[in-house]
C-alpha cells in the first residue's frame, strides 16, 4: 500500500512506569495503576518535554509555546524545512538527497527522540519524609513509546508537534488498557506498539500488543479491531507480521524484499502484467551458506512462497530450510529417509506436499494446454 504523505515523523522514547501496590489483587490496585499512567501523561504534556531530531542539531520544546534552538524554525515554519538540517548517509541533507534521487519512492522518515529537561527552578518548600510500615509491591516497567504522524510538507511544525504530543497521550492510554487487561497480580506484560497501514479511511494506525503473547492468543482482540476499522475478515491485517516497514529501516534477516518492483516491465505487445500483492523475501542459490547450485531451484522457490505466507501474517511458521523441507517430504511418505541431507532436486508435486505439511496451505496443480506447449501452473489458496 502507498502512504499518501510526504513525511513520516516517528517519535521514540522510553518512559518508566512505576507504582506501589498494597495488594495486587484488590480492586484499588487498578486505580493505583491508572494513577501511574496519568502521571506519565502529565509528564509528556508538561513544558519539560523536548523533541530532538536525529542526525541534526534541532531541539524543539513543543509545550513551551513552541521553542526551538534553531532560530529559523518557528511554529509557522513548514515541517519540510526541517529536512535541510538532517544529515543523510552521503553527508548532505535529506532535502537535497530527496531532490537528487528522483527514483526514490515513498515518504521521507524523520526520526525523533523523546527527552525531558531534568533541571527545574528550585522551590522554597522543604522535602517531607513519610515512613510507611506496610508491605507493598513495587512495580517498575519500561514503556517503549513509538508514535508516528504522516503529513504533507506544507503542514506547519506547530501542527506536527501538537499531533505528536497528542499521539503520546493516546499511546499511554492504550498501554494502560493493555496492562490492565493482561496483568496477573503484580506481574505485568510490557505493552509494545505496532504500526499498520490499513485501507482508507483508517490509514496509519498504531495498535498495542502485550509482549510475550503470541498472535494466536490475540485473535479476539484483532476481531474487535477488524470490526472497529471495518476491515474484511478474509485476510490478516493486524498481526505482528503485517506491521508497517519503514522505508529507512533495513530488514534484519538480510534478504531482499520484492525485487520485482525494481525491474522494468517486459516490452511485449498486448501483454497483461500481473504482480503479486504483499511482501515476500527473495531466496536464491547459495544463500544461507548452503551450496545448492544446480539442484536447489524448487527449494528456493518454495522458500520464497513460504515467506509470502509468513510476511502476510497467514502463518507464524519460519521459512523452512532445505533439511526441513526434505524431512517434511519423508514425514508425508513421499520420500525415503535417505532423502534427508541429499542433493536431490524437487518439483511442483513436492512443493505442494510441503506447503500442506508445514504451513497447512492446500493447493492444486492445473495443466493448461496451449498450442504445442504444456504449461504447469501452480495455484495456491488458503482453506
């Protein structure tokens, strides 16, 4: 999906949640937890909050009548003006790099960090000490805040900063809801934000999931979100694998994604071009330190197919290795035990069997006769 914006502002930071519970299981503990989150919301709404733009000298105080350490950046400035202060990988600014790279697709990402001033004017009050003799449970938990705001370059910096502070408050409220829903006594699960690019009008949406809870146990929560955003129920939209991949972030596994989008379309008259929807990783000979030159073609094609199902959120199964593919064929009775570890090639029939065995994906093979050419089309679908 294409995001209809010029710039994505992404603000990240860590806030520490802390509270003391007299009895983690009583009704008052919920109010104590909510009070802790309210304190954090007050903190991000205070004048002490500072937004720093990564790879630049820019600092912004959004809640202090909009102040910046760069005189030319005011609340009326276009948010696109900030790009000239951000250093790109080639040493220039992001603004100049964007002009040079005309083929660059997608919005520019402006990464920001959340900071706070730690010094304040000292008051005249003396500190008071209170001794509490009752036993309490002290809870401390880091909250990984991650807010995004997609805008056009003509939006003002004041509008962007106001939107980011509003997003921080909403994310803290959503985190509170998740913490209360999934906590067990004084045991809390860290709430983690995930960003999704949904069909319009929902657009860019952030969802909070509890760390350590697999997608298979979050189905009810996703069904509620599907109803809220009026999403169809015939495909996954909100699993962790569906999370938006930011254009400036590298994939950790090192595989190429969707290499076909960088190729020129074939120049064939009266031809119709059909492209895959979604994201897949490209698997090829000699990857993963496996020498499969001359026999690994279908293995790599199968891995590429499996990656599509995984990265669309249909399955949580990892892309199988050559050995796992061979073992699956032995398990279904298609091959003898000696096949595992061999350098024997496989074909469409074996690919079909492995998809069903490892991913639960059923498929059928269709033979289409055209003139004197027999083409084997492999068509897959979820059941």
